[in-house]
C-alpha cells in the first residue's frame, strides 16, 4: 500500500473502512475497487486518498463486455463513488436491499450463474425512495454502474495513467 491508503479489504478491514467513512472520507477517490461484496473480499483492494485518488478498477478483466460504455470514477456521480467506497470497506450499507443477489433476468450483463452479481444502491439526491441508481458487482471483481434502474450498464474501469 502506498501513502494515503485508508483500508485494505480483507480480514478486519470492514471495521476500519466503516470508521473511515463515518469521518468524512466519502468524497475521496477509490482505488482497486474491483468488488466482491461477500465476506471473503479480495485481498489487495485499497481505498486510497491522495494525489492519485480517483481510480477504480473492474479487476476481472482489462476488457469490458462488447458495446458497453467504459467509465472511470471521475466520470461517476460522487454518490456512486461513495457506494464503491462502502463496497470496498464491506459496508455498512444504508439499505436492506444492498449486497443482495442481482438476477440479471434481462441479460443486460454477461450471462453468469445465479448469485454471481450483487447489487448496491447509489443514493439519489432529492429522491424519497432508493431511486434508480445502482452499482452491480460481479464475483470475479467487475463493477458496473446503472443510472436507469438496470436498463443499461456502464463498466467502471481503472483510470489509465
């Protein structure tokens, strides 16, 4: 881990990550976001602050699914970056529906076994409900963003240096 690293996901990281989030670090960038929302989060993922903050990775592959728009965290709304930080920290999540199975029933994401994808709410400013914004993660580390309640997805990719 380099200077400015706040938390490495893995054993004990959720508690440290949650505390860091509570102290106002939500607005910092995300690095190594390739997310596994399970308790066995991939080791080596870090949430980073500092000059090179703002990168996030879909760790499963360097190549997004064909035809899918690729976004870096700098192109995401700040609420989506905050959700990625919560995922990297292992929670706590603000909604009971967060970290639940995303069925991909419409086949918008690549076909995988049931339980492969997990969904997380992105807070929607001004909404009285959960709104339409979500981050969906794959078991192999990929991260997707939807601004239209699963009608389409963008691949959240590593920022290229």
